[in-house]
C-alpha cells in the first residue's frame, strides 16, 4: 500500500473518532497516529480537530528523534525542540505533544494504528475510585473480544515525556503479566488509548470501551456492577469462534 492510501486510512479513522454524536472527543481533543515504516510515522498535529482532520493536519515524524527522550528527563524547551526536529518536512505543523507515546506504542509488534480519545463515560469511570476494577475485569463477552481480557491502567501524569514513560512502564508490566501487549490503555483523569493492527481494530476497541463504561456506570447506579468470572473471561478469550470474530472485525 502506498503512502497516500495509508494516510487516507488514518484520516478516516480520525474522523470516525471525532464524530460529535459519539462523545469521544471535541474541539482539539485526542490524537491519532499510524506507522508508515520502520523509520517514520504519521501523528495528528497539535491543535487539530479529529472530526475535520485533513492532510495538512497530520505530521510525518521520525522515531529516532523522539524515542530517545524516554531515556532522559528533558525540559519543556528540550521537548519542544525535539518535537519540531522530528518532522520529516520542516514546513509541517508541530506534532502533538503526545507524539512520544505514539512513537513508543507504534514500535510494539503488530501495532500499526493508535487512537487516543477522551470518551465521556470512560472518563466518568477514570475520574472515580472504581477505575482499577474496571481495568482489571470484564462485563461482557464482546468487551473481551474487542478490548482483550484486561486493560493497562496508568495514573495521572502530565502529557509529554512523563506520560510516555508512564505508559511504557504500564505496557511492560502488562506484557510480563499477560504475555501480550494490551489492546487499550486507560489513563486516570485523562482518557483512553486504543492500539491495533488496523484502523478498524482501534475504532472497535474505542467504541466497545465506551459502551462498557456506560454499562458499568449503569450497574453501579442500580446497586453494583456484576463482572464476569476470571474463568469465563479465560474461556471466551480462548474460544476458536471468538478468534474468528476478532479476525472478521479486523482485530
């Protein structure tokens, strides 16, 4: 696939995530990215709107200009310089300040797309004391299919390099405990990150997480949320027909 078709996929995903009726992101909220090759990736430019994202609102960046920042503690000025220096086209817009965590996540195996949003129901949970149990357990079979058996959870951290480092720690811990990368990362008091091989996977994970958060909040309003047992989650995760459904959904 040539770069023009690849970029079209990212723009379509961004606009789907930015649709106002979905309550996932408004104004300049959220960001998206796509791996182009081993050296470069596209990421939403700072201040751009997902709903109306165009070709000029996406910046092609180099991995090697951003990933080393995760090994240091750069100042805000140094971070700003690195973001500008990462641009392949120096006339392009400044990439999102969260380009660092996009660079890290796109370096994981089988991750070609990343979508970061601020869904209302999800943030309702993430701004509550119940975030940890929502991340660790599952309510519905379709939540397991689209979002995995569990989610990575990150405490609130300032956007930029500190957040990218916190995300890396959470993903590495998840990999040790589960043997695979998470399909979604929940950021306390901030939002949701969905990652996947295809744009369809990112969209499906995002929409299903928002639906699950609404159901979780509804369960709490009725008295308590009833999670599926660990045995049931493991059974659904391993079923052949569910693996088939994941493939059919682009997951």
